[in-house]
C-alpha cells in the first residue's frame, strides 16, 4: 500500500545474431518507407509550373522553351536528360501544362527514392490483403492515378531491371494489373521520364532494357 512505480526496465531476447539483424533490417526498411511517403506528401502539395518556371535568356534556354512548345501538344513519350539540379522537373511541368491533359494533376514518381519493397505496389497498385500491411481497401497505383493525365517518372535509369519488365508491358498495352489481382485495368496516360544517367551505357552494361529504352525515347 502506498507504493508507486519510479522506474521500469525491459529486455529483448534474441535467439541469435541473425534474428537481431533481421529486426534491424526491418526497422531500416520501415524508416525508408516513412521518409518516402513524407517526400511524396510534400510533392503532392507542390505547385505546377509552366514555361515561366524555366528562367534564363541564353540561346540554349530559348531552344529548350521552343522545343517544349513544339513537343507538349504531341501525344508521344518524352525522355529528359540532365544532371541533378538542372531543372528536369520544371521541364516536365511545362510539358504537362502546355498539353491537352493539363486539366488533371500530373502524377510524379521518383523511381530512385522508392524503397525496393514498395516499387511494384506504388507503380501498379495492389488489392486488399495482397501482402502483410496492405490497405484493407487496396490501392490504385501511380499509372492508374495518371489515367487521363501525365505521369512523370524521375530517375528512371535507377529503376530495378525486374520492374522494367512490368513497366514495358504497361507502356505497350496501356494496361495495369495490381498486385494480387488478375484483372487488367486500362489507363490512358502520357509518359514523361527523366534521368541523370547515361542510358546508352546502361543498356550496353545490361542495366536497362533496350526495348524499354525505345518505348520511353522513341
């Protein structure tokens, strides 16, 4: 009677080092997923920019603006090359804003930032109960969300080769299959992608599919 707790101590027991390492990997994966969703939420609150977002009067910038105006209305995929920080995202925004799809929000995906465990679920979606931790209602992937709009795949050169295979089918057939489903869903999207990698060298080294390359940069 009258006693009160002034402290507590706990202890976690592992059967061996392998079990501890597995827990550490799981915690690291969860941290990556949280950071990814934070970045995606920030991007969703972002602003869409047109040509006014591309600043400069040099001949190169003027040619870039002219190319954007020429290509934007044409329903073809576009691959943007450039070093990190050179404004590839601004070019994608301008292409979308000058296209017939401008009334719908552009869907943005940073392929390099998606944790490996989330790549397929994010791009193609999943059905309810498709895997542990899946939303009970399922979820539409980015290609479904981009129906009638533009999808911007940034850093596409960093996409895992096994995901490239599925991406190729989506680009060929305009059909998406969610994880855990065998029902195809059509999606009418325009693809704009970007990379700071040398795609030609990646293809030569076997890190990027040549048939996918022809699909994203006809």
